[in-house]
C-alpha cells in the first residue's frame, strides 16, 4: 500500500506540472457477483512529447448502476486527481446511461472545464464499430448455424471433445484443448470461432458424420469463409482504434470508408445499410452468377432425421426460383444473404 501511495503521489505531481490537457477513457462493467466497477484511464502527452496512459481509478460503484453512479464515479476521479479544469475529453461507449451521466456532469462542473465542457463527450469508435457489425449479423443470423451447432456438440461434454481430438490426431492436425464457441452480442467471439472452425474444417466434417450429426455443406463452409473475411476487416479496424501508443481519432472515418467500399465481404457490408426484405433479389443475383452453384440436395420437410454429408460425392446445382410477376417478395421466406465472391 505504501508503494501504491508513493507512485500515486509521483503521478499526481507529473500531471500537475503538465503543460497539456488530459483526456480520459472510462468503462463500466459488472463482475460475476453483479458488482459494478468503473475503470478510468488518463491519456496525456508528457514533456518529451510522448503519449502516455495511466489507470487512475478502478473502483466499485454503488447500485443501481445508472447515470448517477457513473457521474459520481467520474466526478470523484476528477476531484481526487485535480483534473476538473484540466480534462479535455471523456470517451465512453454509446449507452444511454453514459450520455445522461456526461450531460449531468457538464451541468454541474461545466463552468470550470475547458471550453465549458462543450467537447467533453466522445463516443468510443470501437463501440460504434461493434454496433455496426451487430446490425449486419442480425440480417444474416443463420449463415453459420450448422458450423455453430457442430461446435456446440463437440464441446458439450468432455467425452465428445476427446472424440473430436481423436479425429484431429487421425487427420494429422494439431490437437486442441477446446474449440471456441461464440457468445451473443460479441461479434469478435464469432470471429474467433470461425477462425478456429476453418482450420479444423475436415475434422469437424468427419466428427459430424461419425457422431450422426447434421454435417455442414460446402455452401455452409463458403459462407463461413466469407463471413470470416468480412469480420476480419472489422477486427483489424478495432485493433487499430484500440491502440494506445499513438493517436487514433483521425483514423476512424478513413478506415470506415475503406471497410465500406472494398474487401471480400462487401456484399455482407451491404447488409449493414439495407432492410432485410431487399435480400431475395441480392440472393437470386448471387445464385445465378455463381458458376456452378454447388449445394447438397435440399432436405425434404418429411425427412425423419438429420441429413449427413461428407463434403464429397455428387452434388446437385441449385437454381434460384423466379418470383411470379407482381408478387410481393415478402410473401415467401427470405433466403439467407450469401455474397458473391469478389476476386481481388
């Protein structure tokens, strides 16, 4: 504790002598015990013109975790470190709780702040990116359903995971202690899951056949590869935005323009800005342009059990059905959004 107090005093002395302002990033999260914690990081340029970051607060906040709790936590941090008149901006995510907290903070301390706190609140670029990707994934929720399902089966019990590792070793692949299964509202976990799944495609297909599970088709794996390439662009952008050793605020618009107009996942990016009802036409155009459109024969509704596939053998080209003239595209179920592959 004495060492902590000594380091804190030294840091306070450095911040007091700064000739620049200080920007803060803050985030609120809950533990497994539903206890709320607020973390605050200070970013500033030192006398040698180098960008520095220091965690200046990590404290439990009172329940309920509303805007008042966030406001009180940030206010206490500003007062403790003498930053009320030194703070330039506070970066938070786009939660409505944070919007209200900063609004109330400006109302209380605005006259003492730089520019009266007019430019105090900045939205987290990585969180904006996350909202964009989540909106796109909601349009194509079933694009990787079979891949996710077979990974769920493989990781459901220790014995099944052991069986999967046996298949991996038989095929001469590197063994795995466990596959990655994504979680809701975390697109980066979906990216990690697809990254692992593509490496173990052959093992997952064989495991599905041997365990009498629904095996992903080649079209499922194509969708997986395209979605992985799409998410990879956003993953790279998120890492670029999250860098803390050099400024990144100027990169946001430029990188978003680059992601939105190029790359192998471009048709998926179209999903970010269009209504899902417009995708039957996009899907039909994609199917007609694929040469050839390869897919396993469709299962009949009366099939008594799951169809198995090995990814080999005869396949039947799928020809898109044409809607009757004047028919409403919403009258029939929307097919999933599968993008045409772009050749770089």
